[in-house]
């Protein structure tokens, strides 16, 4: 266990748990939303994710497309986790800010919607060639990213960097 007197852990020792927690929480949220709120299936969510890079044939494409969607999702979680941990490394005021629980919530409340805005307005349209559709589900996503993506991300990063310069 890392103590407060220990030197700052390596970038990778912080990144890996941040990434895995973020990927898992977001995957559970996306699957649950699909099944509970929209009457879809978990498989359909991940085939839809795969379709952003593999095209519409990924939808209904079976277990291979589910695996491809989960792999893509995990890569996206790694990207956003890396950006956040790098920001912690490069910007001491951010590292100091997330030491306070209220400030950590505030950071997560900004970073979650930012992630969804970049993904939905730039990355996904670039990958699919289709403009974004701003619907009720789009708004659910912008707000769901706070409790189910960035609160776990920020608080995991906080835990693994706590007390470090």
C-alpha cells in the first residue's frame, strides 16, 4: 500500500486502476441504460459501438462485434483516463484541487460532459460520417457521464495520487 510519505507513484501505477475502473463503470452504465431505460440489449450497445468504426454491418453481428465494441470502449476509456492522469501529472493545481472531495466532484462534473461533447460532436461524427443527433438520449448521456464515468475516474485518480506533490 502507498502511504502519504511515499514518493508519487508512477504514471502507469495510477493510470491502470483509473482506466479499469472507468471502463468498467461506464460499461455497466451503458449496458444498464440500454436494457432498463431503452428496452434494448447489452449486446446491441456494444455492436453499436463497434459500428462506429466497422460500419452498420456490426449491428447484429454477433459475439465478435460485441467483443469489438467492448475493445473499442476500453480503448476510449484508456484514452480519456490517460488524458486525465497526464493532466494531474502536468498540472499541480489540478492534483491539489482533487484532494478536496467537493472539488473532485466539481472536476468530475466538468470532465464528464466534456468527454461526451467531444465524443458526440467530434469523434463519433468523424468516425461515422454522420452528424450528431441531439435527442433525449444525448442529454441523458451528457449527465450520466458525471456519476458513471468521471466520478469513478476522478476519485480513483485521487485515491492513487492522494498526498503526493
